[in-house]
């Protein structure tokens, strides 16, 4: 629900005014949603959403070869968001100034 609300808020802002960080985060989240590559882990006090390497039903060489799969060091790069006390931390952080375009603001200085 938080991702949908954030997408709606970003959609109400004109393309030239959108923050590139907010836009990139939402695009990455929606792209991995469309490819069914999310894994949701719920712990007692927090939750984690992270991207999987590839679809589990796809049996191509890239998905089945153990040498081509990402190692444990890439786990931190694949975390999309961490939820704590009903709030998604990365989504809130990246949507903080969603209506301020950084490049346009830098050109004004």
C-alpha cells in the first residue's frame, strides 16, 4: 500500500519537478514487482523485502548455473526496503522530497 500511495503522489507532480531518486526507487520496485522477484520476510518487530535473483520457474542456464548466481556479498544490494513499526524506512526516506528536482535546483544556484 505504501508503494501505491508513493506512486500516486509522484504521479501528481510534473515530470520536470520530480526527484530523480524517488523516481528511480519506485521504478526499480515496480520493475521487480512485474517480474515477480520479491521475497517478503516477516520477523516479530520488523520486515524485509528483497529482490530475488530470478524467477524460480525459469530454467534457463543463467538461473540454474550456481557459478552465475550472485553470492552472499550482493545480499545487501538486493534489499528493497525494511519495515519497522508499520513504516517502510527506505520508501519514506527516498520520498521525502519527491517534488523537488535536484538537477533543476542545482541549476538555479
